[in-house]
């Protein structure tokens, strides 16, 4: 039986006011193994900690039990104190006498009895504590950023500036993301390209940044400090080292198809760069549409390319590389409102989503910067903006607010007025939400200076009506039905997670919420961390977000990544699972339930009647194990056990509590 | 089995003899007649002489798959005769990495169901039977100079009466013609009957059943899902339960034994058949099978080794047997 | 309460305890296993917010509800618990991603099994309590204590050699 010391904290009157300390101490003296007891006003103070340290030395204590506040509060404090006295820090057990006892019970007799029971359980567990050593893990001093939008670019720049190499994986042919599609940004109305392009160029030219465009992450294995990642670099069919970006190829290419960048409102060639400021300025051949790839003839681009950079035989490359930290910034999509039949989207060319409408303002956009109706090419007079299409919509299970729509609608209404001075804008809204620096002022300006009519209410239906659109809605303030003859209708469709976000999350190893936005580790205190150590999130892949928030979050994620990369070694989890190989039958049910892939099969040799036999058993990678203990329950023979929470320890706690 | 004048034993012997004598397999696991005419016991055949004793009749209830675990330690390749339930037991053992499938030749024997000696005794109406004859789904019990004929279904083992898969799955070779599909509409009727009782009445029922338990662990030894190298009941560190045959300890043993088979039990009923004091163990197993099927979708253990056992996986929208408010 | 109750049970101590117990009304013992990240933290919040609940509940901290071996539950009943609660993070919020999804299946099957053996459904419960649900924590504790009090002491699955029914 180890020599156990029990220390009770009064916590001023927080514990002592409800728990009879003297009775508790007297009783604890009789617990098995207890050779020393003490109590103190504030055990967490320096004097209190010294009390423990001295007793460890003088009384030769081998296990320490403290009856204090919640272990979630001060367990680490006391572990440190115990370690300073020369004991392994895991030879400490905490009984929660405050949050789980003195603060929730008023009757002193009851609270004292419960304190004794909790302390007895802690002492019973402590007797079985074993010294544990957290694994020290290497850190690969390189970061991976997934997604090359503004958040990804910002994170990459910050990490690179701190002195660490960064790879940025972007699945499109160019970095830039959603922001590259925007004409202006709220609330300052500066041109998106003017502030984004320099960042894109800076990222491309930074000696520490390696852009992997037209590439996708295929597999993430490993753990914090040592993520082993497989990246597929899709074949552009262009030798990027030869290409000068002259653009002759896409001028000559005979095949046209819909441009993704222009939201299908304009055409691009089969060999193309998505937009003029693309980085890198290296075209891609779209194999689904290229005549040569489809029918085996054409090759005009190859013939016309001055530096002979077209290379049809190019194959996808798989890059395998190790990273210490990962920042996920995969962005968002705008909901396709085609299922929202009441708005006639997809039934009439002048019903648009706001992202489509945004392209009308761009000089390089589908209309050359003119705001005109797609149906007849005339400028619109009445434009109706409908808010919350797919947001705050309980009936359709889309409960959340997309956050950015109120602002971009105000922006587009202002831009419209500037392009088409005679146009009138109507905005149907549920609430106008303008929290943000300068946001409220901006929206007021739209209403007051630009005469945008804000109508509180929801639109019931949009009817195509000759060459115009009739918008029927209810003004919820007056209760009156409103009917507007509109030339264009712009739908503020919800910001939604990328269509494949859940799948991407599974590949990377992070979880997502019911809408498939990636989950942060804590909604307030860990907004860029995920539950997977070493993987951080930034931007709209976490939740709908505007540019300043995305950039701020990206910088935050970068700091977290840099903080990790700056460490010589990482401290792993000490309470990890361990296999007793002699009992393990090798069924590997533990492997099936492990959320971290920390368990694998190994072959061992055994002697059986003079012969060597091999069999498989489970093995835990302590660096990967996070200590949940799910495996221990899948193991019927108890051959895999969780250190710090062993089967014997939990049984001892149960027995002690029931005594 | 020599029904309708065909000697199936001879037919089987012919096929496996070739494999055994050619060295394709080192050992054949089959059945031979036991001490009594109503007993068939495992046969470990290594040569022609052993094979002569091979018997396939209506008493080959013993599941031979379990013997593979030990026999494969000493033999490179083992052939085994498998009924429907035995074949699913083999799948169970393969799924649990207890048997390397590539070192087994599985000979499937479509099974008409095995007979229950106790039921035959009952059918013989007080006389001691000294043999049976079978024809067209009827069993004729001979004894004391009298012959009594009963429908075969009436004298089947309980485990066979509720069998859904008499034809072996995933065998390397099927030795006989498949038997007809079976229905088991009453598979869960005993469970449902118990469910309809009050908590106290259910407890009283089980208390009465489990107080007989000798803690001999024959149920465990017979079971193809009990594949642990050291069972929790025998562990010293920690001591999960004491060795005493005491009511709460017996409950603990049987509830956990059944729970360890949750999503894994193939419902072969060997545990219950092995129990010397007649505890209706299969009821506990079937309770779990029934509930897991109801809650998490239909699953038959051992039928498809590629399908993940239901307790090793989940769906985010799974229902629960408790309030999730 | 007499100190004797908390000493290892010598015969005399047990006798003294029984005598003392005669004077008191029966109070149930409920063992609650709480996951460290959500439910235990929810209990901490209940404490910080001074949300009162009966002292019959004694909490054992486990890292994750998926650490809950059904044997722990049976052991508690065997040693004299009148009720057992397992509390974990809400599905989808598990600190370890998937633990409570597995728990839902494991303990649903197990709950039905022990009810089949005759245990009253109220005696074993599973609840999802997040770290921000201090109110829910204390409410669940109050509800469960009331339900067990209504049922009375549990004799089923109990080993008479341990805690006596008083």
C-alpha cells in the first residue's frame, strides 16, 4: 500500500462554510494507505502548495489526494506542485469538494457526508495511480494551408513572415477565392481586386510560400507536429516552367464553355485562366471540354504556343509531405436557390443570386461592367433585393443567419444607384443586421442618401409577368400586402458550407456542425482551434463571415500554427491507452472505434508447444492517442486499458463511493 | 443421415477423403457417433481409418468452428464440415481475427435441423427409445417394441426451430443440395413474452433461472463469439467479479456475457445447449439481437463478414433507448 | 452523521451504522459518471452558479462517456447504488468527435438488456449535458433523485454482502 497524503482546502469559506473540515480530515485519516492529513485555508496559494511539497518530503508520500475546487480548475496547479516535490505529476488525485459539493448543497451534514464519499473515491483511485510520462513529439517545421482564398492567403503570409515554410493548396487554377469574384467591398467600397491582387502576388513571390494550385488534399495521416499529407497536383497539361502567360492559347482555342468564375453568366475557353489577374498566370486545359482530350484532334493551342509549353501527356502528380500544422480555409458556397421555387430563380433570367449580380458591376464581367437585364439588355429601373433566402429559415431547417447579406445588399444597392442613377432599389428584410465597424453608418447611407427602400417583410412569391417580374410580399410593419413591378430580382442566398465540406472534413480529420461548417474547439475561447490538435480553421469554412473577420481569424490561426512550429518538442497526452499483448486476442475492435487511428495491428511471436507461432495484437501509438478510452469498452477482455483511468481505478472509485 | 435411402455420410466421406489423402488438408473436423445413438461428437480425422467413422446424422449439433482456433496452431490447413450456423460461426471467428480464413477449407452442409433428445423422449411417451428413422419430414421413434411417428419440426432443437439460415454461407464447397428457405416467425416470441411482464416479474423470472447457474462457464466454452484469451470473469487485476455463485454475481456474469455478444452473436444457441442446468441463455442473446435490429437496422452477425458489427459503428441520427432532450 | 459510517466496515462499525440508519429516513445513493469535457464541466457550472441539487448524487469523472464499461454500471448496482447515471456531451459535440455516438448504441442496447433482466428503467439513465448546461445538470440530478426516491431502495442486482438496504 503506497503512503498517501490527503490535503483539504477550505477555499476560504467556499468549502469550509458548508463542509465540516475537521470531520472530513478525521475520517480521511482512516482511508486505506493514508499516512498524513492536513487542511489549509487556500491550498492553491504558495503557502498551501508548500504545505504539500514539504509533506511529500517529510512524510515520504507516494500518492497525493487533494480535496479542493474542480480538477478542471486547479488540477494542473497541484500536479506542478507535486512534480516540484519530486513526485511524478500524475500521482495526484483531486476530489471536487467545491463545485460538486459545497456550492450545490446547503445542509452541512449532507455536504460533509458527500465530501467524505468523494474524497474516499479519490483516495481509492489514487492508491492505484501509476507514474505517467507524456510523450515528447517532434515538430515538422512546415505548415500547410488548405484553401487559397483571402483567409488562406493571409494565414500563409503570416506564417511565412514568421519564418516558416508554407504550402498553400488551392483546388482552382488560381488563388483568390470568393473575394476575387467581388467588385467592391463594404463598408469602404474599395475595389476588391485592388486590395486582393497585391496579396496574391505577395504570396506567390514570398520565398517561404509554395503555391500548389489546381491541387487537392487526398489524405491526412499522423498527428500534431507530424501530419503526413498526400496532395494531388492535377495535370494542367501545361509545362508551368515554360509558360509565359502570354494568353495566345486561349485566344486561339476554338471551344467555349461556361465560366465558373463568372457564375455561368459568361463563356471561357477550354484552355483558360479563370480571371485576368489569376495567380499563377498559367492556363489549365479543361479535359472535359477540350476537343483534343475528347476527340483526339485539334491541338491548336499546342501549335500556337510560342514557348511550346502545352504538354498534353502531363499526368497528375502525388506530392507526399509532412507538416507540423495545418490551417483549413476552404471557404463557402452560395446556396443555389433553385429549390426555392417561390422566387422564380432559374425560371426567369432576371432573377439572380447576389454573387451573380456582383459580376455585373465588374468591367471584366459578363456585361462589361454594365448593369443590364439579361432578358433584353436594358438597364433595370426597379430592382428588388430579397434577404434571407435560405437563411433564418426554420421551415427548411436553415436556422442560422448568413451574416454578410445585409451588408452586401446595401453595397449592391449603392453600386446600382451609381451605375444606373434612375434605378430604384427595394430590400425585403426580416431584420437589418449591421454589427461591425462602420457597418451601420454604411447601411444608413444606402437608405438615406441612396434612397434604397427597406421593406420589413417577407416575399411570398415572384411571378414572371410579361417582360417584368411581379414581387408579392407583406410589409410586416403595416400589415399591408405589397406588390412591386420589378425589372430584376436579386436573391441574398444563404452562405452555405462547400458541398463537399463533410467529406473534406473527414479527410482532414475535423468535424463539422449540422450545416457542415467546421467546428471550432470552443465557441468562445478556442475559435480557430479544432478538436484535432495542430489543425486550425479560418474564414467562412467555420461559419459565414465577412472579409475583415476572415482575415482576423486567418491571422489568429497563423499565430496558433506558428506557436506550434516554434516549439522544439510537443508534449503529448499522458493518459493514453495501453495494450496488454498477452491478453489481446487481436480482434481489433479497439481499432474500429478509435477516432484517431491510434491503434494498429502488429505481429508478435509466441511459443506454443515448442514451436514459434505468430499472431497479431493491437498496438497503441501514444503520440496519436488522445485518451478517450472508447477502445477499453470495445475490448471484452480488458486487454486495452486507459492509463490514469484504468478499469481497476474506476471500479475502486465505484466501490468507495458505494461504501 | 440416411434419409430416403441415401447415405449422405458416405457421400461426404468421398469428397473429403480426396482432400485429406492428397494432403490438401492436414486435418478434417467432422462428427462421429458418440457413446449413445443420440449423440454425435466431434471427429478429428487425419487418415482414412479416422474418416471411416465420419457420421452426418440428425445429432450433429456440435459447432465445429470453435475447434479451428486450437487446431490451426498445430495444423497448416484444416478442413471443417459446417452447418448453416457453423458457417456463420466461422465468419464470426474470421471477423475477430481468430481464424485465418485462407488456412481453412470449409465444406458446407445444408442442414435440415438437428434433433433434441429430450423432445424424442417426450415423443416416445414414457418408453425409452432405442433409435429413430426419418422420412419425408417425419421422425419415427422406436422403443419398447413400439413405433411412434411425429413431425420432425416437433422434435427439433430449440436453436434449430428458430433457424433462419440453414444453408451455409461463404463455404469453399457445398457438399449437399441446399435445403429450403426457413421462416422463424417465433424467433423472438419468448423475448416478447418476457417483455410484456412487469419489471419485478421479469426480475423474479431471471432470479429463478440464474440461481441455478453453477458458474461452470460451459456456455462460454461453447460459444463462437467468446474468443478472449482471458475471460473477464477469471481476471485477478482488476477483479470484475468474485468466483462465488451468488445472485448478483450471476446476474453480472450473464448480463455481461450476453452484452459481449451484442451485435456479434450469431444466434447458434450453443450456449444454451451446453448449459447443464438449462438456463434459457439464448433469450438474453435474442433480446440484444432484437433491440439492436429495431434501433440500428437489420443485422445478422456472421452473414456478411464485410459488414461492420453494429456496436462498432454509428450514424449521427441514431435513435436512443433513453431521453435525448 | 456518525463517522463510523465512513470507516472500513468492521463488524462493530457496521452494527453502529445500522443503528444510526434506523433513525434516518432512507436516502438513495446515485452514482453519476460524467464525461470530463461536457457533463462534468456542466456540473462545475451548476456549482459556480450555486444551483442546488440533492446530495444523493455522487459524481465519478471519466474522460469520455465512451469510457463507460457496462461492468462499471453493474458494479455500482451490486455495491448498493439505487440509481446510475451516465452523462456525456451532446451527440456531435464529443470532445473526441465520435465517442458519444458509440455510447448511444452501446448503452441503449445495455439499458434495454438490464431492463429485460428486471431493473426499473428509471434506475439507469443516460443524458447529454453540455458544459454550458449547469441548469440542466442540476435539473437532471433533481429529477433522477425524485424518480429513485419514488421507486424506493434497489434490491435487484445488489450483493447483500456490501451496502445493506436501510
